[in-house]
C-alpha cells in the first residue's frame, strides 16, 4: 500500500482554500474534506455581533472539525490521498482572536482534550493575500453570512494567520502568494500552483508500493496488532502493520530520516551492551566465572535488550516499506545465496575458475 498523503490548505477567509482543494482532487486523486460552514447556526449572528455569539460559534466549529477529523480522515487515507480546506489547529487561532476570560479558558480545556487525537497533515499549503484582494474575493462570491463582514476583522485575522504560519511546526508549509494569481479561471496559474504542490509532495510524503500489498487489504492498526499477537506471522505481515500504523499516526516516511532513527536505536543497544560488558568484567574480578558473569548481566538487562532490538526491527520494517522491498523475500533470497557459498573463518571463500 502506498502511504497516502494528507494535505491541508489554509489561509484567511476568501483566499481560495475550498476552490484549490476541489481543483487538486482530480490531480492527485483521493477525497476532499471541506469545512461545514453552512451547518453552523451561529455564524450569521457572529458576523453581526462577534462578542455575543463568539463562544457558541467557536465551540460548534471545534466539535464539527473534531468529528470530521476523527471519523473521515483515517478511513479515507486507507484508500487514497485526502485534501482538506483547513488545518484543525487553526481552530485555536480563531478562538484566541474572538474569546477571552472564562470562555477562552473553557475552550482551551475542550481543545486540549480533543486536539491530542488529531492526525497531522503531511503538507500544509498556506495561501497568502493582502486585505484588498481578500475583500474583493469575499464580495465576489457573495455568501449571505459574509455580506456584513468587517474589513478590520479580516485584517486582524490575516495578521493572526501570518503569526500562526510562522510558528507552525507540525508539518512542512508551502506558502503561495495569491495576490496576482487566479488559479480558478486561469489555467496557467492553476497549472503552476498544482505543480508546486506536487513537487512538494515528492519529498517525504509518499511511501513506495510494497510488493503484493493492496490498499484495500489493510485493516486498522489496532485490529492488525491484535491479529499479530494471536498467531505467528511473517515479516510481510509486520510490514503491513507498519504501513497502516504510519498512515494513521502521520509518521515521517522519509527514508534517510528513518535510517538516522535506526542508527540512534543501534546506539541505544550499544550503550546497554557496553554497560553489560563493564558489569560482567567486575563480576569476573569478584570471583564469578565468565559464563556465570555473562548469565547474570544478561538476566539483569534482557528486557532492555528486548526493547532496543524491537525498536531496531521496527525501523528495519519501516525502511523496507519506504524502499518498496518485501523484507522477508529479500532475506530468504540473500540467505539462499549465502547457504551456497563456502565459508572459512568467517570469510567467503572465492570460487575457482
């Protein structure tokens, strides 16, 4: 299964998030996730009287976005890419802009409880535009609940977005200045924007196809882990589990990053073995035989060795996935070659002739 990318588009009201999300869908496939603005019964009143209706409006959006993110995103990513016209984290931006005092404190408690369960995007596309451009686009689309929108509020929101993007660290951010672009009506503009996005997605987002594994065959990670614990499995099944787990958790699929992670885990294992070696030497000096000293330190550290070896194996499985290699088949092929070689003192004996 390819690890399908989760892309989120952000920017101020009127910048073109929803339009770009819809235009991207036929280009990269998968499904589109759109905010449900029209379902918020407090929105029109909010634009008429922000202070009075801000809390109801914000809590409705928070719960609506949470429902979308937890029910739609994980399932959709099992079968294809997802393009959303918002980032869940931006909900907090609006809350901090519109709430204060006890209402903000109550919101923060709810947000913190819900936000821990969110899958982070693989790429965030931030569409930037100046205030006058935003106001023209808002007026052009003429949504009823936006007709009385205060330009001062839009500018306040624009500046808040700039700060939000500058400090955002949960995913790579592609910034696109849209002041002089019309990717809806201008095919050249649309083509340039789509190519920039596709180019960004080539770096650390897609996993290579694992031979013999179809997307539809993968279960949720919890189901797969339960099955893995119930009976013996081969390495291929463990690779499938990591594909599903990485897709759900949004783990970085970059080959080089995970190779560094593997080396870090090998370093942890080396530290455990160094400690064992040191203690074994001391036990020997205190009268234990080499075998007794080794068995004693092994009993003391077996669980730590087990944990570090498990982490090393996890990275090997992930690296195999990202390189598109069936590790079990690769191992059997390599061992077949080795079994037919001649060995002497740990070295391969060259064949004659």
